[in-house]
């Protein structure tokens, strides 16, 4: 009889521990400082972009460094190489960002009209709001949004 009670209590404990572990992972909030790098491969009706971005966010301010090559169907593409500074507010896993300043590198020859519909607007237009969700996963973060539906950003 005691062994049945012990077995039943053990099963209840295991189920409870698994539930707690699962819910804590779902509701995990990323750390206050975020530093990561992601490889982007974006394909849309407008064209494609292949490149890399580095994200740094801490204390309500941050930046994206984006570099890569874009192309449009039946048109010659160009190079995107810029740093986008932003302010953000954080609500659990949601980052609401507003681009403040965009500094293109010498090799950047991308025009806003060429990037429209291909990349998020905050990468080519200052004072633009954008929101995305960020979740800790292994050695980085899963970033989800509407324009960039999913990417994995490896901790730097």
C-alpha cells in the first residue's frame, strides 16, 4: 500500500515539475541587455535579401547593423550596409522600437523605394515604429514579427 502511495505521489510530483518547467520556458523574458547576430534570407514578391544583422539593445536604446545584398525580380539589386539607431520600450517579450538615426556606410547604395516591401521600414526610414517579439532559446533568441516572420539571433 505504501509503495502505491509513494508511486502516486512521485507521478504527481513529476507532472507538476514538468508543468512548471514548460510554463517557465514559455514565459521566459530575455535578459535586459541583448547582443546577438542573425543571418537573414528573405524572399518576397518584390525580390530577395541575403545578409547579416547585429542587434544590440540595452537601457531603452540600441542599434541594428545590417549588411547584405538585395535584388528585385528582373532588376539589378544593390548593397545594404548601414547602422540604424533606435529607442525602445519593453513589455515582457515585446520590443517596441522607433528608429532615430540611420547611418549608411560608403558601400550602401540602397534607396528607400528599392527596399519598400522587402525589408522592415525602420531599416530605411527614420522616426518609424516597429514591434517584434523576442524569446530566449539555447544560445540566442528567436525573433518574430510581421515583416520578418522568424529569425534566430545567436548571442554575441
